[in-house]
C-alpha cells in the first residue's frame, strides 16, 4: 500500500514538474510579446465605459510610440521611458470625462489565463504587461496584445497577424501554437499550464 502511494506521489510530482516547465515553444511566446491590461475602477456602467475610453487613448499613444519598435526589447525600452507620458494621457482622458479617479501605470511581469483573441490564442503564463489601473482598479479587465500590435485584432487579417508576429521574432512553430488552438494537443497544454499557474500561485 505504501509502495503504491509512493509511486502515485512520484507520478504526481512528475506531472507537476512537467506542467510548470514550458514546452512546445511557450517560453519563446512569453518572451516575445507584451500584453496590455486595463482595469476599470468598478463594474458600474460609467466606469466600464470610461475604461474603454482610456484604452483607446492608451492604444493611440502607444501605437505612435511603438511604431519603430521591431523587437520586444525595443518595445519594452520605449514603454519604460514613456510610462509617465502614458499615465498622463490616461489620466487626462479620465478628467475629460468628468472623473476624479487617479490612474496608475506600471510595466512588469503578470500572470495571465489562457486568452483567445479572434483567431489567436495565448497560453496561460507570465507575460510582460503594461497595466493601466483606474481608481480602485476593482472592475472588469480588458486585455490585448500590445506588442506585436494586435490590440485591434478584429481589424487584423490572419496574414497580417502572421507577418507581424514573425517580424517580431516568433518562429513559424511558435506562431502555429497561438493559431492552432483547436488542436487537441495545444488545448490540453494550455489547460495544464493554466491549472499549474493556479496551483503554484
């Protein structure tokens, strides 16, 4: 009985170790993109509408700032150098819409669940993230991929998305991971990563 329990424990630890080690190229995906995370003050209708206006203002500003960035490292450096400018743009938008909420902006690693954007799916894991927090930041979130610039994915064709990601340094195999999310292997892998993130938090 003890031997069986020991075997089961060892197997469980092996599965856990497998689960937290990125394979199939996820690690390169984490290291190649920057996410945008906008948090509303609350779930009220007004705060949620304000969140989207702040999102639009931030996207317009970062779109101009990142126009010449061709790698994540370049994009990260530009964002770090312009954090206060981005915060000012966001807070100006809040003021113009009659709110006194304070806005905080940070750039750092953040855990994300598996997320689907149009034809793209990103595995759960830790990504470099630009966080824009409005007021109490207790409302529903809004996520997207800031770099490569796919936040407006509804207006981005699959061919344009592929060209953008390959230009940013992803290999064709890594790009296949985020576009072949209907593949059972990737669906299972995404789920394992998401569960592992929750278990080890």
